[in-house]
């Protein structure tokens, strides 16, 4: 077993002549919360999508929970079940109730019986502060509520790692706090998390480590106070001057 939940070595990703990831080394320990920051276009989403095999790396290795997901012998569907992903846009199924959205994957993939999935969905809705919304349709929810349902849906697969790609960027400001609160609770419970966010307050409070990316490379990383208060790299300084 690897001591890391996520162990990325020399990851490169090209789109034609566009070299988006130029040799990323990125490790996440068990129970660690890593916040990934960097300018738009630096490759943050591409990195997350490679971790989940939504994108095929050009080269390099990605080991999740001791399993090299780039090997053809690795069952990628099984590997993916252990990685929850939450996007900027919630992608809920609008023709299903909130409860059905959460129960779908565990039932379809044979992880739970219908009764188990229902109980778990209710528990998860309580965790994200929406216990009364089990029978609601997604269209009746606010953006922040939808995002909390999306988090519950990802958690329903009991993932080992949760990836968040700007989960609050599309929300009205008054909705942001509730979603961050749910993520904070998850972190406290020991979930291993990689979070791309512009919420520097969240990063300072919750991250064990902050990783700054620019131009497809990791430019700097360290404890939040180190990166935010004493950045070493000029690119980090310039970025932080703009966002803080
Ligand atoms: P970030 O999330 O840091 O803003 P992205 O990973 O989304 O950055 O994008 C990094 C670069 O990769 C950008 O130049 C973007 O245009 C390019 N890119 C991302 N996805 C694709 C794709 N599917 N096809 C071609 N280029 C892409
Ligand atoms: Mg992005």
C-alpha cells in the first residue's frame, strides 16, 4: 500500500500543441486536505479530471490508493467509485427527486439494496443540512442547496477521496457559506480532499497544504500561512496580490 492516497508523478497532458500539464508531481496523504489555487488556464481542472480519468494523461503515472490507474489492467470503473467529484455546475438529474439522485449510483452499481440506499440518502441529506428535501425536485432548490445535494450524491459511493472543482464559483454569495460549511465538516471527519477554490478564507482555515499552479506546473506549495503570508515564488506573489 502506498502511504499516499493520491500519488501523481511527472504527469503531462497535451491537447495537440497545447501543453497543459508540463510534468506535475502531486501527492495527497490519507486524511489530508489540499487546496489547489492558480490563475485561470493553469491546468487545475485538467489535473483533477486526470485523477478521475475523465481525461487521459499524455504521460506520467497516477496512483490512487496504491492502484496505478493508467495501467490497462486496472478496472477504472471500480477505481472511479472511490473518487467522488463535485463540479462548479451540479449536474443533478432534474427529472428525479433529490433522494433518487443520491440513491441512483449505489443501486445501479450494486453497492446497496434500495432500502440501504434510501437510509443512507436520508443520513447524507441530514449531513448536508437538507433532511426535509428527500422528495423535492432539484428545480425547487437554490443553487447552494443543489450543490449540497451534489456533495451528498458523491458521498453516497463512500469515496476515499473527494475532488472539488470550484464548487462555490457559480453560487450567489449568500449561498457560498453553507456549502463551505459542509466541506469543512467533511474535512473534520477526516475525508481526504482536493479542492480547487478561490475562497482563500476556506483555504487558510481548512487546508493542510496549499498548492499553487501556473502554466501547467506546480510553482509552490506549503502550509497555508507559509504560502499566503510568505510566498517565495514571484508568480505566487503576483497571483495572491490579485485575489486577496
Ligand atoms: P484551470 O482549471 O486552471 O482554469 P484548465 O485545466 O481548465 O485550467 O485549462 C488549462 C488549459 O487547457 C487551457 O488552456 C484550456 O484551454 C486547455 N483545455 C482544457 N480542456 C481542454 C480540452 N478538452 N481541449 C482542448 N484544450 C483544453
Ligand atoms: Mg478550472
